[in-house]
């Protein structure tokens, strides 16, 4: 197809393109439309596919034919235009409410308004400073891992003293749902007071209750739905039937053999150390990437991210997440119930993720532009090779024909910006486990 595109940018986030399609392609589209209509519909007195233009014009209407030809022509030209401009549109391209129709033996020219990511800047283009945990396993991490192993052998004992639920007690209760807590309903349901999958408001209501106590636990939450604020009420009648406290065994030479299969505590320590360091070897590079991206996102000067951009990223995150659940054989309802969350909680969390990812992506775009990052054909080819597609050349051709190649280049530019950040970031090694322990102790004082 022979097209030419001239562009202007009247404002950030909007691209206005004048698309011109040659008359040869216009005439071909009109001919193809008449053939398509003749094949699809039966016209009395003519074999299917043989109805002449005057008959089709008289029954279907000349304007309807030209409207279909125009739509088909724009559908075909759009990915070519996107490729020429090397842009990733946000939402549908706007050709106006009633675009002009094509006419035979004439070039077709139309104005297209395209929402694109806004022009953004950073208040600093320097590589950021970040904290990172050490590559070797430290004592605090080893102790933490061993505590976790011991926690798997935790047992629960009835609380004998006359006191209310506290700490990390296990509360057994009869629960009658009143509103939005059907997943908690039942007799002798178990609720661990330190389990984050339960609503914190519900756990707060259980704290201080003694065996035999009865009360109604209720709260409300505000959530945005369809652009409006809504309040959801949660309520249940609760009767505590038992209180149990967790008892975690101490690490001894005896149970290190019976429970973990090591001859000595030192051998267990060494095995845990090796496991932590092996895990760090694979996880720390990704952690470093995450932290430099998070840090550069804080330098974005744009106060408010365009809604169209965050909505696009929101849909991407949601689709990825739902596909992941489906691959695990889990429905969204099952996932929410396992986390003690509501659909509103889920949507709110996804919106927060989308806002953060949008801000970081725009920051990387600004950095890539500042660094004058270029994407070569070899870069694109390598990207498809990494994806493991069976036929790289065919996949690249398909992406280009569908107008999806600019998104690939955009991703490569961002990846190169991240690589620059990783290489140039100033890193301070911090014992983060000990730091968290100190902060926890300080907050308790």
C-alpha cells in the first residue's frame, strides 16, 4: 500500500497525523468491496458473486459501499501508519465522527488524532543511589530462615489462663455472616491473628475476646467503582469457642537430626547458608533492577499520569494476572477467598500497581531519550530470538503488519535504559534483616 504521513504535535500526549492513501489503493479497495458484497449476499436474477455494480448500488446503496471500502482501507493503512511513525497509540485512533468517504480515481486524505504517551522529563538524569543486601548470607538471614523452618513444626496449645485473644493466637469461633463475609461463615472456624489473608478489621475485632464471648464485628470500606465512590459494609456475628497459642520448638541437636536430617546444628547452618546464597545469586540481579527503576520513577516531574495510559497498563496487568490464575486452574473468586479480599480490594490494588508502573515506564522513556538510546534491527531480532518463536523472520513480519513492532522497540529502549541504570547506580550494601529488626524493636518501645 502506498501511503504518506505528515504529523504535528499540538500538545503533549496528542499526535495529529495527515494520512494520504494513493488512488491506486483506493480504487483497489472499492473493487474489493463490490466483490465482497456480491459474494456475501444473494441478488435476485444473478449468481452469487456476479451482481453488477449498478444492482448493488441500487439495493445496498453507493454510500454504504464507499463507507465499507473506507473502513477497510483505514484498517489496512493503520498498522502501516503506526509503523512509519514508530508510535504506540493509547486507545483507538480518532478519524472523526463522520470521516469523509473514498472516491474513485482520487487520493484519499484524512486527519487522524492519536493519543500517545506524554512528553515527560526527569528532575535528574543521574543514575540513582540504592541500598542492596549483601551477596553472602549473613547471620540474621540464616537465623530467620531457621526460624521459618521451625515454624513449620509449630503446634497449638489451649490457652488456660483467663485472658483475651492476643499476639499470634489461633482463635476458634462460630461465625454467622451478615454482610460480605460468607467465606468466614461456619462453626469452629480457625483464625490466626497474624495471618494477612484475613481482613485486618476482622482480626482487630477478635483481639481481646475470651472463650464464650459473643459480639458483632463490622466495618465499612470506601471503594471507587465506575468513577464513583461506593461504601461496602462487612459484618458478622462471632462467638469464640476456643483460644490456642502457638508453640514453636527450640532448635536442638535432637530435633536437627529427627526433623531436618543433619547430624549437627552447624551442618544445618551451613546448608541454610548455601541455600540462601544460591537464591541470592539468581534473585539479586532482578532486585537491583527493581530498585533502580523504582528510584528513577521518583524523578519524574509529571504530577498526574494521563488516565488513558494508566488504563492501558491496568488492562495489561489484569490480563496477565488472570491468565496466570487460569494456568494454575484457579478462578478469581477462589483467589480472592484465599486472600480474604473483595473484588474492590483487588481492583484498587491493580490500579495502584498500574499507576506505579506507568510512572516508572514514563521515567524510563525519558531516560532513554536523554541517553539517545537507539534500537537496531539486530536488537529487534535478538528480542524475538529470546522469546523462542519458531520462525523469527515470520514473527517479525507479522508484528510489523499488525502495527505491533513499535511496542517491541519501546520495550527494548526501556530495557537498555534499565541496563544503564544497573551499570551506573551507586550501591550501598545494607544488612536489611538486622535493620528491620532494629526498626521493629524501636517501634515497640
